[in-house]
């Protein structure tokens, strides 16, 4: 876990910094040797014995409170010491040991004022700010601060020199460990800011370095699933399954439920989800040949063709007729229309509007005009308050028979024509059903997944 890594880094800081000033440099006697072409880097040194004794005395204390007192006094007395950075690092560690997080972070910031690329201080700020944000303490600002420290740390790792007193092996280990902290903090901060591309970049590197960190794995999964491309979706599904294996308590079931729903959305069914959970229980990163087949929904024309093949036209709902007539191939539309045209149909529609009654002249006499109604026969058009049936009754409806708008209307009508888009079926010979029939199931038009 990152907390363990951070503790190791701080312990290493004590050893490395203490070794740096093991003894004050002694002036070398003058010789007649020729001057070198390029002088070697000058080793940091404390020439003043009193300053040296104050530094070593503080570093040699085993009690954190005594170290804090010693280094605060040292920094107050020698504010321009060549070992100011090292003293601040050790003071930072002492505050960490004493459990004083506020002073630890304050000292880390002071260290960064001396050296903006102090790797240990940047790692401590990145980790601590992220932990505070995760705990709900001023989350937005602390996530942003953690991300800033993380990105700065990644930049500094590229050029940071190996500190005196640190072996090459220990330096490489330090860079690897702090790199994980920096990538994690930068990635989670980017995710919180909804910058999913950066979140994927940083978190992928963090998870590769530590494939057991639940928070980073979970956020990487969410960032992958938020961006859309198929390869990211597959990686996101792998890591959301991995996160559900690592999680404990109620969160485990919640993550698994979310992961399964996204798997079904991508794959088209839950077939293979259990296998993915089993794989991620023992596999930390996606294998080289890892793949999940993406479900490609049928086109509306393919859905219409499948419907015509699988169901009798007379048994279809109005919405299914509508889909075939508006989205199907000419052949499938002709099959449906040849079955419906000119044949009385009994059905239910929802009244959108009623033409006002009027008079017409027939055989020289003024008579009531047939009532006309505009109806919605599909659930989609009912919701949209749009008519898809233009019905002309065989005669005018009496005041007693006259229905009201925005109510269901049970009728018989004969289809005479239709317009595919926007769909409208024209019917005549309309008749009010004297005996109400059970309302048929109203289906929505099939939609792409």
C-alpha cells in the first residue's frame, strides 16, 4: 500500500540525509598539481563546527519531540545553512513520527521552497493531500493540490540528481516508489476534474506499478468506461471486475453490480461475466490476448425483418406495424401493408385532437359531417403527444357519443393509406365500438441498445 511505501521513504530519508553530513569537510593542503579541465561537483559541507554540532546533535536524537526541538532551533539559528534542505527533510520526518500532519505538510512546503524538486517532500504532499481529500476534507482543493504535486514530482524525477549518500540501487527504488505515488495522485486528481484522458494515462502507470491499490484501480476503470473506445471499455471492464474482487463489505456488491451492468451494456448479455470475475481474482493486469466481444445491435431494418419472420402480421401491435412500415425494407413493408390495407381493424388509440363538427351538403341537403379524430396508437407517440392515425368516422358522432381529447378511444377503422416518415396511417369507415374490448398491450418501437 502507498502508506507503507511512504513510511519506507521517510525512514530512508533519515538515513540518506544523516549520511550526507557525517563529518564537516576538511580543507585539503595546497599542492602544485595542475588544475583539472573540469572540476568535479562540490560536495556540500558544514565548515562551522558549532553549526555542524547543532545539526548532528538534532539528527542524533531518537525521540521525535527532541528532534523537532533540535531542528527548529538549528533552522532558526542557521537559516542560510547549506544543509537547510536536509534539516527540513529530517524535521518533516520528525513531525510525521509525532503524528502532527499539519506541521509535517507545512515543513514539506518549506522544503519545496528551498528545492522545488525535493522528491520526498513532493511525494509526501501528493500522498497526504490525496488521503485528506479521500477522507472528505476540503476534497476539491486537496485533490487539486495532490494532482499538482504529483505532476510536478513526475517532471522532477526525469532530471533529479541522485542525492549524496544514496546508492544507485536505493535511488532507483526511490524513483520507482515515488513514481507510483505521483502517478496515482495525478491520475485521481484528473479523474475528479473529469479529465479522463489524463486520468487514464497517469492511473494506468500507477496501477502497473501497484496492481493492488483499490482506489486507483477503481478510478482507472471509471475513466476507461467514461471515454468510449472499445479498447478502453475492455480495459475498464477488466479493472471494474478486479476492483470488485479487491473491495470489501457493502462496496464489493455495489461495484460488482455496476460492473455487471456495464458488461451487459457492452457485451449484450451477462454471458462471460462470471468468468471475468474469476480471471481478475488471480490476474492483476489484462493479459495480452484479453478481449470481450462487443455487442452490435441490429439496424431498424434488421429488427423489422426479424419481426416479420417471427410473428404473424395480424398478431402484431400497432407500434410493430408502424416500425415495419417506416423502417423495414420495401419487401417487408409490402408484406405488412398488403395484409392491413382495406381490412377493418379493431384497436385502441389515444385522442390527440378532434375536428370540430360541421355541415356538408349531400343530395341537396345539409347534413352533419363525419367526425374526424387524430389518434396516437404507439406508446412513443402517446408520450410525444403526436398523432399517427388519421381516422374518419363513418358518420358524425352525437354529443353523447363524442369522446374527449387526451383519453383512450376504442374503435374500428379501415386502413386506406400511410406515410412512412413521419408515420401516419389514414383510416376511414371509423366506428365507435359499442362493446369495449380489452385494451391491447401497447409496445414501444424497438430501439437500439
